């Protein structure tokens, strides 16, 4: 519930685990997530040097993230946005409180995401505890903002959790790779600036 209070070492250790698994570009995401929780105080040279080192080591280049997007907020309660996962279009709720991009099983099958095997996780949502399987999408995009090798959770029994109108949640495993800002009813995703 108090994710901003979670020690930076948790995020840095997760990055080191990805590095040891040889998934160097994915090691960047936990650090970017930590920064995105309090950018005013955390977007500093030290974590950005670590990100730059992983980018170079993994030869992540522009395929890791590219482009930008502008998303108009139509009402005060929620933002539903068109998202493509592995080229398959869906309706997602933009959720800056969600750690991961999450999809229901029906959408996961359409997007050719792994729905069995992999690590099982438990997530706390506004509607209670849900279980899912961790997988990786080749690409996730919103308009021209695109990221590759994005961690995604395929939710079990999620049709009731997400409702019939939504295919998933657009969480920090995608959003933290970009600078995210909100002004005059528009959310803007832009390439992360280097500090």
C-alpha cells in the first residue's frame, strides 16, 4: 500500500537479478519504476548512470523505448487508452498505481502471450487480490510510444476484475520507461530525459 516507502535496494536487487539472468534490458525497468514513484527526488544522476550502464551492456538502444503519445482524459474517474501488445489492439485502463501491464486471459491468448508456466504472482488491486502469471511481451505501444520486452502479468479469472469492456491495465512496467506528465486534461508520454 505504501510503495513509495519501499527501499531502493528492493528495486536495485530486482535489477541485479534480471542482469544475472542475462535479461539486461529488463534490468532497467525496476530502476525506472523506482524513479517514477518520486521523480522530483529520485531522477538523479546516480540511478540514471546505472540505467545508462545497463543500456550499453545490453545494447538496448532505441528498441527498448521510442516515440511519444498524448492521451486525452475524457472524464475525472479513469483514462481508457488504446494499447497494442504484440501488435494486437485492446482497451486498457491507464493505471499509474499498477506495477505491471496486466491483461486478461482472453486478450493474452489473442496477443500470443504465455498463459501458463512462468512465475505465479499475487497482485493487490482495487477489487481485491488477484493471481496471475508473469510473461514478457515482445512489444507494447500506445500511439507512437513503443517499448520492447515489457513484463506483463496474465491475470487468472480477470474478466470479473477488469470488466467486460477492458482488456487490461497499462501499468508501470511500460509507463516507467517514459516521462509521464499530466496537464490540461492530457497525459503525455515522452522519451525519458537523461540526467
